[in-house]
């Protein structure tokens, strides 16, 4: 279960950003996760709870935004929704396709009590 490691990394990043921006209490963390990133959102959520338990981030909510997969054909540059990792271009049937979206994992933004005023 690598979600716990990822959750801990998210907590770290959150702490770093909060410190840099002088935020005292983070209420929500927004993360983008590609559907091909190999992460189970439910597991990540419960892992984040575990990772932040008894820390100052304990009450912070993790909002997961799933990013759909997009592939691009290297031959004709057509973009399309791939069927998993096995991709064939629907335009020219080329196998030379690249996943351009859907593998991301990034912390997008933090919501803090300070910023609600
Ligand atoms: Zn193509």
C-alpha cells in the first residue's frame, strides 16, 4: 500500500507551503490525481487521515480531483482518451502514442482559515 507514503508526502508538502505562506491552520488540501497514477482515492484519503493523526494537520480535509487520461499520437498529434496504457491512435492506428495526462499527482492548493476572511 504505497498510498500511505504518498499521503505522508502530501502532508509534508502541505506543511512546507503553509510555513512559507505563514498559514496557521490548513482546512483543506486540494490534490490532482490522474486516473493512471495507480492510486486508489479512498485509500489515499484514509492514509492521509492516518498520516496527519495527532499532528497539527489532523482536521485538514483532503480533496481529491481525478484527472482523466489523455493520450497523444506521436504520428498525427491527435489527442484521445486511451483505454488504459495500451494505446492505439483512433485516427491513424499508430502505436506510437504517449500518455500526456492522467499520471499526475500534485498538490494544487491549500485552503486555510486565514484566507477565508
Ligand atoms: Zn495518429
